């Protein structure tokens, strides 16, 4: 009973969440900081599926504020 357009949106969100779980986050400074490679294919796919800016997502996944 769910419209096809809504199904596509739901599948896109689920796929993005699954790719987010596969990110390779590297710890830095004895675990006090972290970084994500700008060439991480899962981050690229995540950003593409949700239409968010790659640089901003890479930054905010590693910063608390």
C-alpha cells in the first residue's frame, strides 16, 4: 500500500544508512580525534544518495559542534 515514489525514497535512505555504517573512520591523537578519507567510497555513495555536500558531511562526522 506504499506508493512507488515513497518506496524509492525509503530504499534510498536505508541504503545510505547502511553505507554510513561501512565508513572507515581512523582514530588520531590517541583516540581524541578522528578523520575520514576524502576518497572513501561509502562516504561518496552516502552523500550521493542523500544529496548532501561531501566536505560538510566529512567534517561533521568527525566534529562534535
